[in-house]
């Protein structure tokens, strides 16, 4: 399993036929709201920030994105909310 923030790629290798299959938890080519932006948007709407998201992820035993990545996604959310260039 390879993770990029909350987007995961699961690689299945079938030993009988030798085929590798990649399965994603969301379409990596999507132009829609991705899972990372959706989670940060939800935290902003709830009035929470990185430390609270970190606590939620720890409670769920789920790895969190780093603070720098969170800030980058948070800036993207801000620009989308206010339609800034």
C-alpha cells in the first residue's frame, strides 16, 4: 500500500497469473474535490485545525498528513472558498 496523504494506492499481485492490479480509494485523475481537500474543508467548517485532525486520525489509528501538507491543502481550500487566483 502506498499513501499520498489520505489517498491510498493498493497494489495486488496475483501469483497464479502474474498480473499486478492497482486499486485506489479514489480516482487519481479526478478534477473534483479529492479526499485530502474534503477532510481539510470539513475541519475548517467545524472550526478545527491540524492538531484536532491529528487527534481524530490517532483515535482511528489512521496516519495523518504532515503539518506542511495540511497548510498547503488549507491554502487551496481558502482559495477555492473565496475564488482567489
